[in-house]
């Protein structure tokens, strides 16, 4: 799919959302206005504010629940509409109680609006949903498709495209090197030599080329041959055997460019700035709120055993640069030639250290690393330099986890991949989660990880 086509599809989905949202909110606010006028004869300022908050709050609530997505069937769509409306009303109720303004609103008006507001949204949703479905069915008839290739890549594509809400696939086209041992998801309609005849006989409007890398020589010939056929030609590159990192497709001065490996910092600079601003602000706020606890822990660490309060260890940061990560010291001072991970019942850990490690309080000084810009609140956990050297040649793309700033918490931590990694397989699982985080990074993902982190602090793998 070209970037222009992807943008067009995204714009269509956006227009569908905004059109249905605008109709729903217009009717909901009209109902609110009518109820308020019926009750008071005018619209007091608090109800005008309620209307504004409804408009603002409905966008994230409805977008998060994908209320108006075209793939939803009628009952599913109505269920999401109800969930979005309840989420919105719950948020408004929380705001009212938090600001102590709930008494300013008539319970009769609010309850009637909650019921009637949903009913009028349903009334607007039904015809718009029907029109959208009819339009989608019409478009599907114009997308009768075949896949050129019968390799594992082609079969995977067929399985994904055969979803009812996607394109109608008619069959597959074999090549000279087709793998006849694979179980095909669709019938083979012919070979490359009679591709044009198949297109005409079956009324094909789109051709997907899904060939393995060793057969890319066919692609130009297929493309040139189909230029006069009036069909869409879509090339699906065979990158299945390659480990991609934050991949994307773009253009450079109208030249197609496939980014196989790109850091989120370069691909989403504005979003990364928002991430850094949010995280530094939260780190500063946390340091202020937690300062009494941190002072108490510092005193306890000092009294637990001789040695410094803070433990500073060199670890790899963004792009492999070496940084010093701060933690409350949890072990007795010792001289080890080799950096050894903490283990269960490790005799180096003090009594105070065992508690602060168990509760992850020992990580709190890393908030200063976040303020200094060396770390993030959310990201792959930084490992000791010696551990990185050890695992680099044992785990594929191990150092790729440093394409983004290391974090105090991360996807690996909330999915249970924390604690001692006594085997290469365990470290591989952690690295897989780190790379998964980089590939799917977003501010919303960061927020979810931050919210889930406190619930993982009592994990049995923390010691």
C-alpha cells in the first residue's frame, strides 16, 4: 500500500468519525438545551459549561472506544456507543464531584439527558451506520483481488485479507518456483503466463504481489504487463525473515522509501518531545511528593551498613552511550571483579535493601536521571555494561533496545519479564518485549505502562 493510499484511507476513517461524532454531539447538546430551557426558562452558565465539556470529553472517549469504526456491526456499534456515552458521563460526574459543583445541576435534568441523549445518538447512528455499510459493500465489489505467489508470505497475506470486512480474495497465482508443499488458503487460478486472462475472466480489480526475495525479478515484469489492465497493483515486500525496528514507508522527494530500522526519536520527533516534557514534569512532581519517603530511606540505608547512600552503576543509555544510573544502595559494600545480578536470597543484600528492592523503592533516585535527560520514565530497563557485552553476541539485535532512552519501568516489567535472567532464553524474552515496545511506541502506551506499573511491584520476581 502506498503512503498516498494509506493516507487516503486514514482520512476517510477520520471523516467518518468526525461526521458521526458531530451529528451525535449536536443532537445531545440540543436535548440538553431543551431540557434546561424547559426546567429554568433559560440556560444558566453551568449548563453551558456542561455542553462545552461534553464536546471536549466526547472526542477522547469515543475515539478510544472506536465508537464509529466501520468494521463494527450494528449491535457491536451500539454497544460501543453506549460504552462511550457512559464513559463520558462518568468523567463529567467525576469532574463535578472533584470541583464540588454537582449540587448546581438538577438531577431530573441530568438523568433525563443521560437517557434521551443516548436515544437521539442512536437515532442518528442508525442511518449513518447503514449508509457507511452500504458504501463499504459497494467498495468491496470493486476490490475483487488475487495474490501473485503461493509462498508462506502469500499465505499469511491471504489469511489476513480474508477477514469479512476486508477485500474479497478470489484466488492465487502460482509462479515457476511456487512451493507446492504448503497448504494454500485459496484456490490457484493459474500461473504468471495467463495472469491477464485470469484478471479478465474473474473481474479482478486489484493484484497483490507477495513473492519471496529470490523471486523479486518477476515484479517489474508483472507491473509493466498490467499497466494497461486498469487494476491496482500492490507489492508486499518479503521482510518476514528480517528483524525490523519501528519500520515505516514514506517518500523522499517523491521517491518511495522503506525504513527498515528507524529510531522513534527520528520518526516521531514531536511526539518524543511531548514524551520528554511529560516525563520530566512527572519526575519533578514525584520527587517533590516522595521527598519525605526518600529522606527516610536515605537515613535507613545509611544506618543499615557502612557505605554510601546511593549506588551508581555504569549502564548503556540512548544509542549505547554510557550513563551512571542512580539507586539507593541495597547491598553491603563489596568488591566483585564481575558484575553479578542479584539472585533470590542473595547474601549481599541488607535487611533494608531487601525491603526497598522488594517494593522497588530503591529505583526512586533514577527520577534524577530522568530530570537530567539521561533516562525516561518508560523505556527498556538499562542493563549493566558488562551484561550488555555478554549478551550482545548471544541475542540477535540485543543492542537495538538502546535506540530509545532507557526507562525506570517498561513493557517488559509489566508483562512479568523482570528479576534475574539466569538463562539466555529469559533475557531473550525481555529483549523481545523491549523491541516490541519500540515498534509500537506511543504516548498512550507510555501512560498505560505507568498506570500498570504499581500493580506489578509485588511480583514474586522482584528481589
